[in-house]
């Protein structure tokens, strides 16, 4: 207060020695201060007002602010010694407001000019425009707004934009900018080197329009992978990528398209393709998955294909549909044959719809029908259906054509010509065999061809399919259509992941055998008869066939992931183009025929059995019929003796195993009796395998019984004359000693023990194919044993279950020794070792009994 009194702001009154102040004087002073604050602000407040966010150092800036205020017409007020808000320097608020309206800092100026701040300062100075500054910070450097806009207008009128400025405005790279200039024919001013503002503004509008169009109407590859359920390789193979793509416009390389995207793809065309693909999948499903009424499939297919008869042929439509319904409903053909009929009748429907647009079918003349249907352009299979249909048309209806005059080659009965049913000579078969198993030739060519289809190369010739097709023909007398339906396999189990792997690695015998075993586990049916067919692969074919299977599977994974089958012949035919490429290095003008090869195999099979056994020809024929339904030839066949063993290996499946089979081989090979005794001991299971089951009363006795059986069997085999044993062993290898049950052979030509099942009989010899049933039975019996034990079943039931399990495990042990554990694992879900472990860990058979027993410890 003393300072206020000294400065004369508030008068002091001394009353009776006491200093007093008039209340009204104080109120007046406060009002005066408030009015001052409304009119003026401190330097600190000014700095905050113009956007200076750093701590304010008054001593360093005060004289600069005073100088700046003078330059920009802001009133500066110094109140002298007296201080308000700890300062005596103030600036006029109204002047500051005017300043802010008229000036902008360099940061804001640069934005208006669309350049960097450093470039803005340089450009303004070059144009002689004054910059007012407190210091050299861009937010403390100011220029008049009018000067900025005047500069911009001058630049637009007289100059334009530099390349760098346009690059920043469009936000694209310099390479893309050059492409944009070229595409839209935008050129700089030859004198200044600048691009006109009008051109740049047009580019900005175009960029927005093109970007929006790309965003709405096109996919990138990444977007396609995320949004559609079809692989890029499939789209590429089907030609969709080429048909739908456009080169990515450089002007739209902004935002998410900044990356190096070379092309985009029309959403409309891709979606149209997906709809068509979905329709094709539905059509394929209708053709493959026949309902109980095949006519329903036909009727649905007609609608999917949009096969609509015209109004001028409505009666033809009615008659045709009735005819098709009758044929499909009454047919008792095999499932595969019905599928073929369905396809043929659909094609016939297309023909009828096409030719009857203007009139009913019965209004056609004979000449018109011959021109429209019965000509070289229409398949004979289709002609046959249509001929019978025309023949069965209502006979009461007057027709213009005469059925007997139709140019249908089977309409008149012709004397059948006895076409010679030839076979390949043995030398030709062996030559073809050696060529087909040549891995050096076919592996390399197959890999190259698979790469072609993966990369949509039109020179793809289906070489890997041809190799597999030919290899299968060497051992199996299967019809063409059955070979085409050779199933896919699981490569993941084998650790084979790519073509690179198969190029860099050689298949081992073990790995190849695992592939063949996968195939052996598949179920094969003759498409024509519905009967079971058997897959055969001789030792020499294991590795080449495995290579062909792997290559076809790798191609399927990329190109045909939905396919059930490995062979990829277009139209399901081994066409000349593919055949010629495959036999390119074979020469000799060789012409392969599937039917002729099948006839060759079964004829040689017949001759092998006839030459090496004394079997009745009728019995041989009966056996051959179980392996193929191809008709045999009547021509003379004679396999030379030097080729007999080779042909036997190719035509007969040596997949038998077990103690009996091994003992026969041992005796015939002259193995010493002591070695055979050791084999007998090894054939029995040890206690550690069966675990607690050994505690069952009588189990040891049963094991002794099995040992006695084997001993008796060995004694019997040793007592048989070696020549007879040799013949029996040979008959078994040729499959000529069938037992009562499937997948077993018997050492007796007629069963001596009718009451005993083959799987319990020591004289029965199981085949590889029996393993599936044996393995499943063991797993089932383990579970059954667990269930019965917990139910506290009778002693007799425990013993029965343990005995059965014991005998089956002995069979599996023998199979393991013959085929290896990997093979056995294919039949057992959790593997052979886990099965053994689960058996050894089975619960104590008496743990649930009220009386504990000490048995077999």
C-alpha cells in the first residue's frame, strides 16, 4: 500500500497517529486495474496467444517483443516502476487482435502455399515479401495474409507447380508421377518448367475418381485371398486372372494401394466366375451323388442347365421327359453306369431342345432328322438314346419320318464281325514294362509338366497322369474307367510337402512301401459289376508307382483340391496328344490300348497257372474272373519258360504271412530243424507284452496249446513230401488254395476243420488284406475286455476273451515281422506299440473280484 500511496494511486489519511485509507479510493483503484487488464496483456500472455508453447524467458525476449510490436503496429505500454502481474511491460489487446487477423506464422503460410516451411520462407523472400519475426522459430515468424494469397495468385497466374510439389499433392512416388504425366499427356511450361495449376487440379479430381472406381469395382490379389474361397492358382489355371485383370493405374497408388500392386481384378467378373463355379459344383454333385430316384437328378439338371423346350415343341418335351423317366426308373444298372446314362441323357436333351425350336420332333422329315441328329457330329451313344426315343413315340400319332430310313448305323441288324481279340506279345509287354518303370525318364518329365499346369502353361500334357495310368496297367487288369478313379493319398503322414522335396530327394524303399500300403487300404470296386477288385503292385513297381502317385497328388493339392481321384485326363480319355508325349522316347510306332493290355494280363495269368499247376481250366477261369471282368481271348498263348518267374511276380500278389507260410518256406529252403524250433519259440508272445492277462487262470495252458499246435503243424509240414509241399506253396502264391473266409489261403484243397474259423485255424494262411479285420478285432477285444472285467464277469468269460486276444496278437506280431511296424501302424489308429502298451496295462483280472487270486505270477 505504501508504494500505491507514494505513486499517488491511493491517498493516505492519518487520524490520531493511525494511517487510514478511504474504502472508496481502494474500490476506484481496483476498477482502474481491471480496466487496464481488459485493454492490455502481458508479454507472457501475448506469447501464449500467438501459439508459443515453450517456457517464457522474459529477459531474453522482452526487447525482441518490443521491437516486433513496433514493426506490426501493436501498442507497447510501460508502466514504469509500478508492476501489475509482476511485470511493467504490456501490449494492447485490440492491436493484437488486429495483428492476428492480418498475419499468419510461417507454419500456416507453408500450408497455404502447399510447401515445406523452409521452402515457404525462401519463396517469400525471393518475392520481396517482408517477414516479421520475434526470433527464427517458424511459429515466431509472421507474414501478412494478403501477401501470402497475393503470392499464391501470382504463382498460379504466372507460374504453376514444380514436379516435387505435384508429387506431394498427389501423394504418389516419382516413378508413378512420371507414368501419370505420360498417360494423361501433362507437359510442363517450356520456359519455366512448371506445370499449370489447371492441369494439376484436373489430376487431383481424376485421382479421386480413379481411386474410388478401383476401390468399388476391383480386387487386389490380397483381397481375393481374404474374401473368396478359391486359391489364386486355381483362378490362374482357369484363366480368370488374365480375363479380369487391368494394369493398376499409377494415379491411384495412394492409401492402401501404396504397395507395388501390378494389377487389380474386376469384382464383377470374378463374382460371375464364382457363381458359375458354384453352379458347376452343384451340377457335378447332381451327376455324382445320385438320389434314390435318378430321374430327380435329371430333372434338376435340366433346370440348372436351363434346357427349356420352345412353346412350339411342348408335346416333344412331354414325350421326352416320360421316356427318360421310364428308362431311368426301370434301369437296374450299376451306380457308375447310371451316372453315365444321366450324363448322356442330359446331352441328348440339349440336342433335342436345339433342333425343336420351330416345330415338334414328329413334324421333322427323315432328311431333317438325319441332318440334325444322325450325322457324324453327334456321338453314337447319344444317337442310340434318341433313336430308341423316336422309335417309341406314340405309334398312333402321324409322323412325317420313317424310322427305318434314319441314318442310324445300328438300326439294321448286321452280322457281327468277329473282331480279333489280340494281346501284346510277351516281348512287347516286357519292353513296355521296362520303359514305363524308367524313373530317370519319367520323373523329370512329370515334374516339369506338373509345374506347367501350376503356372497355367497351356503346353501342359498330363504327363504325370499318363505315367500313373500306364504303371497301373502293368499289374492290374482294370478297365479304363476304374483306373481313372484311382484314389488320392495323404502325403502329410509321409512328410512330403512340395515338388521341391521330390526334386531334391530320392524315395527310399520304406517310404515307397508306406505309400503303396496306403493304397492297399483303399476299397476298390469294379464299376461295371460292383464287385470287389484287388490292387497289385509288384516289387519292381513300388518306387516308380510311388513317384507317380506323389506327383499326381501334389498337382491335385494345388490345381484340383476338390478332386477325389489322381488321374487328370481331360474328358476322362487317354488322348493322342498325351499318349504321343508319353511314348515319345519309346518309338516303334507303339499303340497302347487299355482293353488289349487287360486282355494280355488275364491271358498270361491263365497261362501261368496252367503251366505251373494241374488245375482244371474251368477252375483257372473262375479264379481269373475274380481279378477282372475282361473277356479272355481264345488265341494261343505261350509264355516262354525264361519269362515265367517274371510274369508270376507281376501277376500274383505275394502278400501272405504267418507261422504256417514261414514254415513252408523254411522247409523248402532247407533251413535246419533247430532254426525252425527257434522260430516257433519266437512266434509266441512274452509275458511282458500281455501284462496282467497272464494272471488269468488257464492262460498259460492256452499258450502251451498254441505252442503244441505250431509244433504239430511243423511236424505235419516236415512229413509231407517236398514235391507236394512245393506244389502247395506254389498254389498258395498263385491264390489257388482259397480258404472258407476271404483273404485266407488253406494248405488243404478241401477244408478239414469245418467247425473252426480261419482266423483260429493253424492251417489257414492270412493275406495282407486280412490285417484290417484282425487289427480292428484286437482293438475291439481290448475294449470288450475292459468292459467285462469291470462288470465282474465269470472266470470262463475272462479266459475266453484273453485267449482270443492272445491269438490275434500273435498274428499281428507275425505280420509285423513280415511287413514291418510302419505298415502295421497304418491299420491301427494309435500304432502297434501303443496297442501293445494298452494290452500290457489292462487291469488285473481279479481286481474287481471279492476274492484275490495268485495266478501265473
